[in-house]
C-alpha cells in the first residue's frame, strides 16, 4: 500500500467553493482502480490549507493509472485552479505499524 500525501494551499476566501468542487471530485478518484481510500483534512491553524491523503494499492495506480486517465482531466478541471502555490505530492510506504 502506498500513501499519497498532498498539502493543498487554497486561495484564501475560496475554501467553501473548493470544498464544494472537491465533493464533486471525490467520487472520481474513489472509483479509480487501485484507490483504497481518499480523505481531505482541513488545517485548524491555517484554514486555507488542506491535506489530501489517498491510499493506493501501488504507486503505479496513482502515477500511471489515475494521472494517465481521462478521469484525471476531470479532477484537474474541478480542482487545480484553487491552488496557490501548486501542491507538491509525495508518496509514502509503511515501515512499521502498531
């Protein structure tokens, strides 16, 4: 399992609009092959910052499958215009768990 982590800095004042767009985008990513879960967290100290966490079966399910799909173009059209700056996405693999 791979964990995708993306801190999302939304243009201040557009948080409600972003959340509405994300509600439309969530079923897109959730339906993709290899997507185990997806969640969006909002920062308490900085309300225009969100954290996107997606669990993928493999890295390729995200980097090749999702990003290479027509569905990604829908995701991009719904969300990418809200970010400033554009997010840096990182991928993690579990080292240990209790």
